[in-house]
């Protein structure tokens, strides 16, 4: 059966009370943006607590569903048959045709569920349910009714038009991007940070991202890898403004001037400082990292405490309590894993200490950073002024 419309279901938005329309409007905007990836023309509209995507010309069904499954805020995508309002005698024929076209094997149980929004329709919901069961059992004797746990729930919505559907394809859930401010993601070429960006974006947060490039210690392929990861995340988050900061001189200064076992944590602190400056300049309200407690030396609880000391913005770490396999599972789900494991090192792995400190003390790290006092301000300024900016979509 060729479907010309999708009914979009949401969950959390329905609890937003008087602000619900704001969330609905942003969700509609995000759906329109996502459907631009699909060949064809589509309209998105609200109708009495429902959102519909109407297809105005031929389109690829799987491509359209895939685009909708990347829009946060959607929990269900229902391909619907739309028919004009008509008497029951005609509507019953459409229902039979719908079931016949949708299910080759009729050996299943079903339940009819009518929603009568159009109160002028002459039949009540319960009457439509009863009559639907009767006509389907007459047409297909192998069917059975089960009102408790049916194999198929047949929905009939009586509105300005009549909508018939029985399948609900899963959406990604969450809240529409753009309903909860903006945050700056520290995006490396690893597995964790794209997952962290995805998870925070799922809560309605717009993303910008910063990548710390270190040529010639890192390759152009490493930089392209991060651009590719940002593009994969953008399928969920929308366009990502990516800041590429040239970090080589700062790294080399830390490497040459600071204690060898502290270079990783000091480098991380300067990354956070730069990310926070960029966040402030770009109207972000938080930072995002992919850190997980104990995964590496810079992610012990002691190291995170010292890292956080340079930040005034909140730092979101959605992977903090996950083990590596849990993070990998999400990266595979969102299609970033294969890109993340490409063998191009980022700047965090280029200057790794042989025996990094795992329980740093803030006063010791701050004392070591004074060794950079004669150069660090100029290096920070140059890194910010020479940062590249691109929009990734």
C-alpha cells in the first residue's frame, strides 16, 4: 500500500501544559528540516493534538522513515491511509481494503480503536469499533478479535478527514532540539564524545562543537574524521557549528615546560578553558564531554575534579557512569562507531605521558601551570584567533 501521510506521535511534549505548543512548533520545524534530506515535497501540519507529515509527490518510503527516525521528540511514526469523510458504508470498504493490502497473512488477532475527534460524524467511537470488527470478520474469517492483547491494533481517527493505520514505527524519543538551550561539545575522534553529543542533543539541546587539531602531530585524515563524526551527529542534532582550534603550540609548551606525568591533565584544563571561551562567545550555556569515570588517567574522579576547577559553566558528561561496551553499543546505533575507530590519532593521544598522574592535586597542577606564565596568554589568544569555523550538516 502506498502511504501519502505519516502521523507523528510524541510523548514528553504532551506533559508540557501551556508550553506544549512551543515544543510542538519546534518539533514541526525540525521535521521540515529533516525532510529536506528526502527527495520529494512534504508538508508538516498540526491538527488537534496530532502532527502529520503529508507527501505531495512520489517519494522513497524507507528514506522518509529514516529521516523521521533521526528527529528527537518523535516516539512513533505511523503510516496512515487518508480518506475523505464519508458514510460508514463507504468507509467500511476502505477499512477492508486497508487490512487486505497491509497483511498478506490474515491469521492474527486484532482490535479496532476509533477516536472520534469530529463530533459531527454520525457514529460514535464504540459503534465504529463494533462495526469494524464485524465487517473484518465477515471479509476475513481467519481473523480473530482480542481486545486485551491483539496482534494488530487497527486505529481509525475521525477528523476533518479519516485516518486509518495499524503500524507504529519507532522514533528516537527525547525532546525536540532547540527547546533546551545550546552547549559546546568537545569533539575528539574517539568513540565517546559523539555519543555524548547525541545524548545531550536528545534532551533538546542545540550543539556546537570544538576540535583541537595538532598538526603536524596529527594528520589531515584525523581532522576529516572529526568532520565526518560531526556530520553523523548532525543527522540527529541538526547542523553543527564546528570550531577547529590549532592546539599544537599550546601542547608543545606544556610538554616542554610542565612535569611529564601532569601534561595530560594540564592539556585537558586548557582545552576546557578554550572551550568555555568559545561557549561564551557563541551563546552556549554548558560544555559537553565524553568522559567516563576511570576509563583513562585523565578521567579518574580526582582528575575530573581538577579539570572542573577551571570551568564556570556546567559540564555535562552523559557517559560518566557507562562502561565502554555500553558506549560502543550507542555509537553503533547512531552509526558513528566505524568512523570513530579509524586509525587516525587525535591530539589527546599524541602527547600521552608514560605514567600519568591519576590522583592529581589542584595546588600542584596550578603550580605547574605557572611555568607557562610567560607564553600561555599569547598562545591562547593565537589559538582562538586562528580557529577555523565550519557548519557541518
